[in-house]
C-alpha cells in the first residue's frame, strides 16, 4: 500500500538520525497527542495525532467509513492498483515477492519541485493479519539497500538518484463498529529533511487526511 503521508512528512523532519521503532512499540502507545482535525470531502472528519515513539516522530490519522474492513483491506494491499487511485504522485508500484501473509514491494514517488528534494522510493515488507472481523496491514523496511532485493534497489538508486527514507514503519487498521468501520493509519518515518517541526505539523494536517481519503474513496467505489 502507498505511504505518501509518510513521504511528505519525511521531507520536513529535522535532520536527525532516528532509530526505527517496532510496530509493537507503536501499537503499545495509548496517549497520542491531538494535532488537528480536518474535514475531508470523502473521508469526513479525520483526526490527526502525533507522538514520539522510541525517539522517532510518529503520526496517526483516524476516520470512519461505511466500507467494510474486508474491502478496505483489499484496497490497502492492492500494491499495483494504488497507481490508479492514489493522488500522491506514485510513478512506480510493484510487488517483489509474496510469502504467506507477507508482501514485499517497491514504490517510487516523483517529488514535487517545491520541496527542493530528491525523489523518494522504498522497499518494504508488508504483513497482513486478521482477528475476527478486524483487519490489519503493517509494514517496515526490509533492510539496508533493499535487503534481498539489493540489485533492484541499487539500480533504481543509480538510474534516478532517488533516496529511500531510513525509517519507514506503519500500518493500516480497519476495525468494525456497529454500522461503520474505524480506519486508523499510523506512520513513523525519517527521511532527513531540514524544515522545523512546526512546518512539519502543518503539512501533516493535509497529507494524512488525503492518504486516508484516497483509500476510503477507492473502498467505497469497490463497495458499489
């Protein structure tokens, strides 16, 4: 699944070397700090939160929709299809391998010129899980230089000069409610930007709701 919210947040993180938290550490956090609420034309009210987890800035967006958890999971794991429905500038999105509940994939984003930054790409391992009707899709970097996909990783880097964020941990959670699905998108990232934290927070208020809105829009479309 595309993680553009993480990309744009990463552009504006302060220049600090963060250690990647585990998903278990992220999931254990209960007292997220409220950052903003935004009204999205498709997702409705999206609440945005932030928290530092194991020294890494993390962000969370929460919304509700009528689409079912299973449909939303289908969209979240549609790596190739995200090229069509995401509005975030993906120019490449491909599955590298599958093994049981895991999906290895590469995504590349053409970064807007106003950021004065190199393009970004990432090689991630996503993991699907289900408890009852609740679905979850989490991801993390496979390893340095793409891990087992180092040849492809180095080729992309050599041909484009793009940069892979050194920290990229996150997840989608789709939790059934009485008549809706609670959507929770969480991302922890660092890509070595240099703009102050206040500017980062301002950008986050837009990027996370749009990421959630894209997924909800496609889920509702597939529900028809």
